[in-house]
C-alpha cells in the first residue's frame, strides 16, 4: 500500500492523517478529536495512534485504492511522558499485532536498575 500516516497541526490541533499516493493523492483524516503518533499495524491493515486524552486507538484500513478507513476504537489508556516530539511515537506494536511496547512515565523518585543482557542466545 502506497500510503503514509502522519500527524499535522495545520488545522490548529494535532490530528492523524493518511495520505494515499494512488489515484489523485487522497488525504483522509484518521483521528476525529485529535491524535498523534500514528503507527502502522504489522499487516498494513490498521493504524494505531494516541488520542489527546491518552488512549491508544485502532483504525482499520482497507487494502483498496484509495484506502477506506473504518471506525476508530479505543484499545487502552497509556501513561506517556510529556509529548516532546509529536511526530515520533512513544510506543510500537509487536509483529503479531497483539502486544505493545510503551514508554511509560514513572510516578515516583525510585531509580530502577537497567540490565543489558549480551550473548543471550548462548546463555543456559
């Protein structure tokens, strides 16, 4: 699919858009009430984004040309750190589309250790 999902504030608030490069360069608004950080699902049939209230959303995308969008549905709330770069996502989806890795904001002053495991394939 020759389409790109992106965030724009051209209308005054952050919204997620889909731009198709098929048949006349179609632009479709993905988010209805604000959103940012679009990420394509692994099969290319779904776009995820974060709504302005901090909910991770999912929107089905047809494989037609030009693409058609389904109804956005909320997945779950994410406790993200403040938005520093609205065009870079602070989450990703796994290859099977079933799990997410999300950058989280720690609420307390506790410092957690960071472990780096190297050569993990050879460890018993």
